[in-house]
C-alpha cells in the first residue's frame, strides 16, 4: 500500500526580512484508495480561542421543534406504506421523518431532551440510544423498500458545520441513489481487490498499525485511524470489522463505536472546537464495502470568521489543512488512553 506525498516548496522575497528569500513548505498527499489529493500547509497554527455560543443557543430556544415540550406535536410521522412505526424511540432519542428530506427516505434523530450540549457533555448513553434508534429506522426501511441500499447516519453539529437547528440531532438517509462518495469508492475498492487479491480495509488497518504514525486503536471490532489524506482539517476514521448492515452493529460493536466517537468528541472539544461533521456509511449487499465512520471538525478563521471552505474545496474538491495527521494522532492518543 502506498502513502504517496509530494513535497512542495514555494519561494518568495519576504518584506519582513528585508526582501530576502523565504521558503514555504506544503505537501500534496494522495488517498491510498481513491487517489484524491489533500494539501497540508506548513503554516504556524494560531491558537484557536473557544467561541462563545451562548447567544445563538439562547436565541434558538425561542422556537425549537426538537425540544421535548413540542417535538411530538410539530414533527412528522412516518407513512404507514413505508415504515412499520410512526416514530422510533430509544431512551431519550426520537427518530422522525425529516420535513426537508434530501432523498426518498430522510429522517432526523433527536438525540437528547437538552436543547444544547457542548461536545464534552455527550455521554455514551446519549450516543448509544441515538445510534440504536437510527439503526432501528434503517433496518425497518428495507423491509418494504429493499432497494434502499445506500444508508448513512450523519451529523452536522452546530451552524458552522451546516446544522440549521441547534438541538442535537442526527440525519439518517436510506436511498437507492449513491452519493459521489460511494461512486468514487466502489470502483477503487474493486480495483484494489482485483490487483492485490485482498481487501483494502483489512490491508489499510494492518499497514497503519505496522507504521504506527496514524494508528489510534483496534478493539478487534473497530479500528481507529487518522486519515493520511484527510477530507477535513483532520479526519478520524473508524473501520468496522464486524457487521455489514446497521442491524449487525447492536451490542459490543455499538459499544466500541460509541466509545470511539466520544473520544473524538472530547478531543475536538480539547482543541476549543465545537462543530463537526460525521458520516457513518453502509452499502447493503455490497461485499467490497466495509461500513466505516468519518468525523471531521469544522473551524472558522479569525478575525472575520472566515469559512474554511474556500474555492479549493468548493470548486476543486481539494482539502486544505494546516494540521498534520501524524500530530493529530499523537494528540488524540493522549485522550484515548485515559
Ligand atoms: Zn430544542
């Protein structure tokens, strides 16, 4: 397996050093599966201060469809032609149709009775109930709609990450249409299997464990890595060894998943960041596709709250980051091992 990177050196005459020559370094890294490239810039990382979200949290309480006083009244119910239940619930988690779906089957899972939770206040009970509730829904979708094979559980936490409602909720989709992520990945997985005669994910976990630079943990049920060529400022990857469908994950695999996700949330919080995107991907009936989760934090850049998504990501589909995956791995391991 290749972890290809090209070192780039940019030279200019620096006005702050009497116009003498200055060099800037960056790396172009290639994802070992898809070949997608990511640029890692060697800029000094400015300390990110914790953002005060109290005003936006307070304002958003004026009307919140997911708060317990109104959620039963103002959220939709599933259509009896499609699902066996009107709503799905586990503990405090409640899964209802998304009133503004992206697909034929879109749901939201309200994760807690609390209107707002800082990342450090999520618990294993909250995550376990919420994910189980999503899996109950996804398992039920395919009973009457067996072609809904592209299934995912997704999270936009806080407005910076695309969340339009503050109240913690997951977005769940079951579709007959792939996203670009699946369309890029599947031919690459088949090509790898054809060329090597082995499974990419198994080889990736073994190789990352051998190298030790981006390997966090392997419980035997889930391996946790920092992605070599991240899709965000950093990208924590959990590869699920056992289970192909959401329903296969209940029990010990879900316990491991929840523990891992919590570690990632606490690590993101320790960096003074409060926003993230997460996707947990399944592709039912496709043996080449191993379910996995990716979590990327989101940031804005001071002093103007500049979006991290600029033309590179929007129009060149290229990630930029100043955080080296190997440094992230060293940092997250400290939290993981506590
Ligand atoms: Zn609320």
